[in-house]
């Protein structure tokens, strides 16, 4: 992939102006350069991309099919740059908070709460991105929702949610394979493993049912895939009910045992400690602390 440093930015600027205005002379006037310079930049862009973004239509130059698709792809970036530049010139760029979180934590817990925060703080801009779970040290978000033991350099951490995992399955799966009245029922049921089978091995061992052979079942890379597998009725998984509030409340998923497994890791609210948090960051952190809701009661 071509690095950002080697992108033909000057040529892209000429292309965006020409594609938007539809005329080389108009683009040249807007950019303060000659029409021949615009033509040169369009040719340079075509060389860099390895495809024709323009084509002749009689005596006029227009966009090719590839050029139209490319313009549709890059146009939003230019709109964002133009807007940000205008705002910063007017000193009106709104405060922006960068939040990183694991995928299931972000979609199942964080995002549903942000609507209320943004409604109360319309002057704050939010950028949400996935946390780099395997390399938190490269994460520079203002606020980070992380899973672990709470010790990360550069961040002040406080426990937010329990990491205890419980057996969860879809209502249709329980109807087919349940009712999971005894612990041995789990040995006969299809299992879903979040990452590895280690959690299920520990859960069964703690219950006095240490498996004598390797556990079978689907292995999912992360919590989002595990959630999808549960909703599809593929099996029962060990997961954290706090991250599945909507599915548990509407009955699509059920917690099928009150016996949980705790590996010593929890979810933490982390705020950068290498700089003083802005008022907006402090407001968001306080909001998230107040936004904790009870976990739906486990169903036996």
C-alpha cells in the first residue's frame, strides 16, 4: 500500500477541484495556477494511480467512470479538511474526545450511552475507535475502555465493569438443548469459545467437571463474533452480561447459569495521565461512571 507521505497531494487537490467544477479553466482559477498546470497534475495523478481518471468527450475533458468513483471516494475527505480549516481559522473548532474501546464493549455498552451524553453536551465532538487490545501501548486515545488488570503506563485506571463471564445462549438454543438444569447438561451442549477454550475448561473444572479431552466447539476471534454465534443459535458461550444489555433485555439471549468464571481481569475506565484532562474529558468520564446500569438477572 502506498504510504501517506508518497500520496500525490498536490495532484489530488487539482483533481478534486476539476472534478467538482467540471472545467480545467475553472479549477485553475480557483487554485490560482495555470490550466496547463492543472492538466499536468491530472496526468501526474493518473500515473500515480495507474488508471485514467479523465477522458475526452469531443473537445471537453471529463471524468472517466473510474474518475467518478474515485471522486466520490475522496470528496468526503476534502469536505472534512475544508470544514476543519475554516473552523480553526475562526477559532471555533469544537473540542474533540478520542475514545478507544474493544469492539463488543464499544457496541454493546459504550455507544448506546453516548447518545445521551451528546444530547447533553452538543458542543463536544466524539471520535470512537477500536482499542488495540494486543498492543495498548500504541493507543493514544483521551479515554480508553480496556480489559485487563488496570495497570497501563500513561493512564489512570478505575474499574468500570466486572470481567466475570457467565454462560449465555440464545432463547432458541436453550429451547433445543436446555434447560441446563444441571452442570452436566453443559458437557452435552455445543460450546462457543471466545478466543480459546481455556475459559470453558476453567469453568467446568471449577464446577468439578474437569474435561478429560480437548473441548470441541466453534472458536471465535473476539467478542463480536462470539455474540453473532450465540445469536445464530450455534452454542453457549462464556461472556460478560454487561456487554449484552439489549439482547438480554429483549430476551434474544439468556444467561443460563449463575455460576461465573473470573480470571482476575475486568473492564477499566482509563484517562490519560500524561496531561491534564480537558473539561470535556472530565465530563465524559463522570458521565460514564454515572451510566452504569444493573446487569440483567441470570436465568436459572
